[in-house]
């Protein structure tokens, strides 16, 4: 597939329009929250919760990947999850890797030591 300059311009314009729509929706939501008496701190806290949970769900509960997507350090994400009292463990799909101590050490490796 050959991508032309016109394609790139079209994609950029489409993305800009979508961002504009999202910004308009956010402004309407903020106005609605303000008129319903939701305080600034409540609104920011709820936004952080929803934003982080959405990214975590998209990353299947993987905090390292989610932190990368959010543009923050994984320790900052972990601390924010704790501060917001979010249950991120329920978002993990599948099983975790076993700890290194559970791995069987082969005879070749022990003999080489």
C-alpha cells in the first residue's frame, strides 16, 4: 500500500476533528458538573480514576504498560492507584509468571557454577 501526502493530511484532519469533538464534550461535561455542584477536587479525583482505569483495562491490568501509555513512571502510577483506592488487581487477565525462585534450576547450570 502506498501512502500519499493527501492521505496523511486527511488522517491529520480527521484526528484534529475527533480531538475537537472530544474537547467540546469535555467542556459540556465540565459545565454540567459545575452546575450540579461537584467541587473541583471531586471532579479531578473522578477524572483521574476513570482515566487510569480505562488505560489499565486497555493494558489488561499491566501497570508498566499503562504507565507508559499515561506518560508517567510506573511508581507514580502505583502510588496514584493506592491514593485513589483503585482495585487494579481485578483487571489482570490470565496468570502471572511464576517467581524466579519457582523456576527449576537445570543440572547444567548448577554444574557450571
